[in-house]
C-alpha cells in the first residue's frame, strides 16, 4: 500500500514538472510520422489562410480561393494545441513555472529592465497587464506581429512548417528558411533587442 502511494506521488510530481526534451521530441516525431502517413504536412501559419478563406477572402483574392474544407484537420489540430496549452498551464503546472535561464542571461535581461527574467514563463514587462498601458510596448507587439505574419507568408511557412515538417521531408527551401530563422534570431537577440530596450 505505501508503495502504491509513493508511485502516485512520483507520478503527480512528474506531471507538474517540465518534461525532458526527449519526451516532447518523441511526441512531436510521432505526430509528424502519423501526419506523413496520412499525406498531410504540418504547419500552423497555414491556418491563417484557411480561416481567411472560410470568411470569404477567396472572393477578393485568388490566394484564398481553395478548398478550405480539406484543411479542417489542421484547424482541429490548432484548437487542440490551444486547449492542451490552456489545460497544461492552468491545471498541470506549478504557479512559479518559468523557462530555465542561465544566470548570465538573467543578469543581462535584468540590466535591460526585465526584472521578471527567470521568475515567470513570459516577461511580464511585455505581456503583463501593465504592459498594455505603454505605447512603446503596444507598437513593438504590433510591429513584431506584422513581421511574423509577413515572414511566414513570404517564407512559405512558419517555424513549425519548415523546421519540423519541411526538414523531415529533406526540402532544401525549408533548410534555407530554418538557417534564416536562426540568423534572424541571433541578430534580434544580440543587436536589435539591446537597442530597443
């Protein structure tokens, strides 16, 4: 009996802790293999095209003129991802859940004014309730959203579509896109981010 209680406690503790990369990687790989067997390609940004087409955008632009019903599975995948994230955050994680950062990174972010670095999952300085009272923060989020939307359309897919699905299919354009994602990320973190803040 005590052994069963101990196993239950270990299991509950394991659910509330961040899982190792290889477990998440196994889930992603399994999902990708199943999608490949079903003849589907993975990517989230394509849902934006599907939603626009559902709302009638195909009447004004040929890009949105396609059979969006064939992409219903991807919309369900998107809804499932949102629900899964909501359940995991609100019911299966501790309040103090934060992305583990190196001490050097935390110190650099603190110098830039991000006191929440290492303490919260996302920086409250950008995503907290008070952040939306700042015109600078609102403009930064709008410009960032524009670049993410434009970039994913211009690159023919987002990070999940290229880095997970495209690379798995040995597509050269996806490799070029992923290299671009990393270069852009390095430029942002080391040059633009310190300039903005």
